[in-house]
């Protein structure tokens, strides 16, 4: 649902006041979504790395078994 011009103006005013009163909180709120994305990417990288390790170990076991 789109915001009306008045709602956008009020939101901008609230954001401006927050930035003035508590810049640290305003910064944390503005980067909130970025932290989640970074954590998801780190988790995905860990899962891929673990899966690759398991695959290499299984292939090594197969090669040793048939050698």
C-alpha cells in the first residue's frame, strides 16, 4: 500500500528527528536489513564449504576403496 504525501512528509519528519536525537539508533535502524543479508550470506558460505568438505571426503573414501 502506497503512502500518501502527508504520510511521507510525517515519516520524513520522524526520521529527521530521530537522526538528530539519537544518531546511533538511527544508523542501526537504517542498516538493519544489511546485517541480516550478511548473516545469511555467511551461513550460506558455511553450508557450501561444509558440503564441499563432505563431498571431498566421500570421494576420497571411494577412491581408496577401489584402489
